[in-house]
């Protein structure tokens, strides 16, 4: 899992720097709403996860949880935070 998150975060950071025209991730960094676009997506995906969990839709739970993790990583990148900072916080909570 750690490798997957590291690789995904590296792609997000690359999209932030290079801003390819055909990249959804890049579009989040340049969206006219700024970080609110990502915050709205996090809210939307969280609602969808809650509904999937309520209805015991296992495939949807995994998909919506992945969407939340992805948008969370985009938000961390927007805030110039690293995965190390997230990991340190999680470790402190053990």
C-alpha cells in the first residue's frame, strides 16, 4: 500500500508541476474555484462512500474510498504537504 500511495502522490506532484492539458489532476490545480474544487469533491465522495456503506455495496465502498484518498492526496499537494507529514501524524496517533 505504501508504494501505491508513494507512486500516486508522485504522479500528482508531477501533474502539479507540468499541468498537462489532458489531465484531470492538473485541472484540479488550475480550476477557477481553486482548492474549493477539491474540497467539494472530497465532500461529494464522502457522501457517496457513506451511502455505499449504508447499502452494503462492497465494490462501491472500495471505489468511493479510493476517490477520497486520491482527492485527499491532491489536497495535501495543494497545501505543499508531504506524505511523510501525513504518516508522522498517523504514527503519532497509534
